[in-house]
């Protein structure tokens, strides 16, 4: 399933760039990602990292969930646990489960995320400026930086904010940190 998802993702990313009328050089300038990396990604030679997808989503004005949902089939009203899309970034130690994917007519979505001990993921900016996020820690410790302010969050804590700038998610503990993110479009 992962190979097919990666292939559809590569094709979708290439299509999005073409729809914008951008060359690989244009996209490289907008994202800070090398032209060669973008080319290899669009040809399906490499799998994107969470950070790389974040940069691309910012350039296109999309959320990561929307992009991933766009390459998956439309979700049913009930999303069974065994049918929820799971994406894992081996390089960063990040696993993302789409619990409630984007759906026509709905403004919210929910993901479950797990960061391995020592994992550190930084996003340069939001795919959708003003996106409302609620980050609820289910287990472990997460240091979440939003716009220069770092919050140390523990099991049961919930941070609510709107995305306007850079964010960073770091697992500062010895155990994996598991958290839910509810996103609501502005």
C-alpha cells in the first residue's frame, strides 16, 4: 500500500506544480528545496520527509492532510481504525495516522501522530495561514514551538493556536510521544 501511495503522491505533486505553471526552478525558489530533490520526488525515486512535505504544502497553500487525502480514495462517513491511512517518515521518526481525513463540506480534520524519542521536526510556515490547531498530548512529552514560544506539553495537556509562522515539534522524553491534532480551516 505504501508504494502505491508514494507513487500517487509523486504524480500529484508533479501535477500541482504544472497546474501552477511553475518550473522545478520556480518551486525550488519558493521552498528552498533543491531542484534535483524535487525532480527525484516527482519521479517517485525518493519518498518525501515530513519536513519536505511541509515546505511543499506551504508553497501550494495546502495542509498536509489535504494533500495526502487528495491521493487517497474519498473517505466514508465512518473511518474504521484499520482503514485509516498511516504514513511513516523513517528519517525523522514521525508516524502520522489520518483519523478523520478532510472531507467535502467539513472544515475540520484529525490526525494521530507519534514522534520517536529525539525526533525533531520543524516547519517553516503553515500550508494554510490561520489554520486553527488543537494539539492534545495522549502520552509522553512534546516541546512544541509556535512563533518563538516553546510549550512543554505532557499527557492530557492541550495547546490551542492558529498557525501563522514557523512551528517545531520535538520529543524531549525517553519514550515516544503520542498526540492528536485537530485542524480547522479558517
